[in-house]
C-alpha cells in the first residue's frame, strides 16, 4: 500500500491526471490477464494521451465561442436537397484551411448558413485548428474599443491569429469608414495566411453597397473572393423546422 501511495503521489506531482485516475483499474486488469509490464504501461500511457487529446478539443471548442452547434453528420441535408452535400462534406475535411481558402455562405435568414458554418468550425477544432466564431459587427466594435485603452493591436491580433475565423451576419448594415478600415486590416492580415468563413443574407451583387470607400472596398473584396468557395443556399427555413 505504501508503494501504491507513493506512485499516486508521484503521478500527482507529474500532473498525470488520467494515469492516476486509471491506475488501480488498470492494475487490476493487468493482474487478471497476466499482462506484461510493457503492456501495462502502454495502456496507462494511452489513457493519458487520449484524455489530453479530449481535453484539448474541449478547450478548442470553448475558445472558438461556437455557442450552440451540431456535428456536420447530424445536419439534415434531406430537408433542403438544393444544398450540395458532397461539397459541404468536402469542406468538412478542412482542406480549405490548410490551403488558406475562404468559404462564403449566402442566402435568406434561417436556411442553415450559420449552422453549417459552426459545424465546419467544430470539425476544425477536432482537427487541431484554432477557431474563432463571432458576429462581424461585434468583432469590429470589440477591436475599435481597443483604441480607448491601448489594447487595439492585441484585440486585432486575436482575430488575425486563428487558423479559421468565422464571421457571422456579414452585411446586416453598411460599414462606416472607421469600421471599414478595421475590417480591411483583419482581411489584409489574414489574406493567404488564414481562412475565413462568412455568412450573409445579402446577395454577392449587393456587397459593394456596404462600403463608402470604393478603393478600400475593392481591394478588400478581391482578397475575400480570391480562391473562395461561394455557396448560395435557398429554400425553406431550416431553423424553424429543426430548432424550435
């Protein structure tokens, strides 16, 4: 018993939480099955690795700020056959992130744009990518607030550094010149360095109406659309049918 207590103390000091939690059960299994010392250590070390991977994914999802989300496999593609399931499942491989490509979902409110975007964000978290989800208006206001307390660059960097930035509700209202300049900084810094998913109720043909400065807006949109997957979704409200 003294030896077991010492081992537990050592594992606690080494911060091998799963190793410690599973020690007695694995030891009993090893005795029962006459497991070798090497296999015994393998089972315990694998428990620790699995536990750390799971916790890392949990932290990644929490930090991504996804809110309510569902696995992409749980999305009801049959509800709206016009959605290209093959295309969405290809995006779920997250190759677009490794290739620094953008994804843009456009369509009426409620058709599933945000739901799919969050599901892709979840897949990215599960694959070890850093993800950040936020409504675009909230992001711009948050970054702008940094001008008042000298945290502007820090707040700007928090949206530049993630592997995947998901901007929800693009174009609900036109961008002021101040917010356009901030948005341009985000887009310019992320261009070919990180991926963006955008959801918008506004048709692509009307995006130009959002900006008052044509030179900046032209360069900004060019960077967004370059190598972007443009996906239009039409049909009945997915939200009303599945989330009420």
